[in-house]
């Protein structure tokens, strides 16, 4: 047998049947859970709710690249709570 020659198994480019089935099962589960997400989030403390929303953002919004301001101006954004 020549080294590096494929002699059995799936042909190149043929998707793995188990992987396709697993993706379909996971898709159904996620669709069901997404329907329950608003109720689940409402049951959490505000800090945990904010953490989970922040973790989900990359799956919904495109990631923004960092932008540098020029012109000598300084921009400060303060998210601390005023008392």
C-alpha cells in the first residue's frame, strides 16, 4: 500500500453523518431554550442577568474593532453610578 493514499472510509468532502445529526438535535434544543430565555433572565439577579447578556452578545452582534481618536481630544466615558 502506498503511503498517504486513502483506501477506505468516506470520500473527501462527504459530511460526517453523526455530526450532522448531532447539530440538528442541538439546534432543536437551542430553539426551545431560546423561547424560554426571557423568563429565565427575568428570574435572575440583575448582575447575573447582565453577565449572561454580555456573554451572549458576541453571538448576535459583530465584534467591533478598536478605533483610535486623533486630534488631541480626550474622551472619557464614566459608567459609575452618581449618588
